[in-house]
C-alpha cells in the first residue's frame, strides 16, 4: 500500500456537492436514486416437523413453500412484494 498516492484533498460535504452540481448544470433537477428492490436470500433454520407441515400445506394448496410463507407474512400485515407471492419456479425445457 506504500505506492498509493494520497488523495488531493478532502471530499466535499453533501451540501457542497449539491452546490457544485447546481453551478455546473443549473437546468437539471437533483438526481434521486430509486432503492433497488432486487431479490435476496433469507435463510431460516426450522424444525423438521415445521418444514414437513409447510411442505404438506404447499402441496395441498398447489403453491410453493415460499408462496405459503409470503402469504402468511402478508396476512400478518407485513408488506410483501407482489413478485414474492408469485410462483417463479424455473420450468424445465424439454
């Protein structure tokens, strides 16, 4: 790390950065970044009896285990993304 050059000064504060940006392009509105609602993984450690019951419920309803869990979360008042309530299982190609 000895070969790295030091930065040429401190970074501007958020207020200073906005001032610089508005001076450079006054006709453009400030950019807003949308929060990315991308898929991620949730890992649960459950008892075998719970997983067996979840599997039986999902099969009986014709749903995936994820759909059963997400429907229960939605029913308890948690905001669940519509994509999480869909069956997004990859289909086999023949």
